C-alpha cells in the first residue's frame, strides 16, 4: 500500500499514514495537502480530491526526541531492501544472527533479511557455525533513514543517510 508522509506544522517529518487516513485528516481540517498525485483521486458523492502524497498538520504536535529507530520486521525488510543477506535473492523472512533460542534479541544489529531457503539452512546456528557468509553487515538506521525507507527511498541513492564507516 502506498504511504503518505505526514509533516508536523513546522514541516518536520513525523510518520507515514495510509492514503485513506491522509484524506480523512484533510477532510477533518486537521491537515493540509502539501503535495498530491493529481492522476489518482478519491471520489465520493460530495468529495473529489487528489490523492495526498505529503500532508502537513495544521497544529503543532510535540514529539519526544527519538535517538533510535524502533526495530520492526517491516523496517528490517525495508532496510535490507527485501534482499537475502546470504544469497542476494528475494527475502521474505527475518533471520537472527544469534538465534533467539540462544538469547538473541530482535535488534537491528542481530537481524538480517533472508530467503526461506537460507533461513532454514542456517537453522539454530550462527552464520559462522553454518558456514554462511553475509553479503553486507547489518546496521542500525537513523530515525530519518528509517522513515525514508518506510517511504520507499533507495538508500544507495542517499549515501549520506547511511552510517559512516568510521
């Protein structure tokens, strides 16, 4: 499903919402459309509006400062661009480098996207124990990169958003 970017009243990116939710916020006069897709429209008996791509809230919403992006399965698959960390094919599962059964946690640095075949082949072992090599190292995305990934931006197109290799 396509997502709509939600900006705070100060134009600070806050999150993404579904297109339907974006239309509701605009119709309730809680947000204004900053950018819309004129080719796609929402139509009803009394409403005909273009699909919002970016909306801005009319009132400022105080948001606690977030230093870290929250881990999620969808976020992890986006971070790895649905590419298996072991073979490069399409990934549909999450693999824990240190398996959960052995104390591994759902964290950015302990998880990678994997295809079902490689995930089953690795099983309850570390990649070293299974003799499998990672094609790229896992990293923790910044909150802004996590939001950009959720919107479908290609991280290779924005190398300055990736963590530095210092």
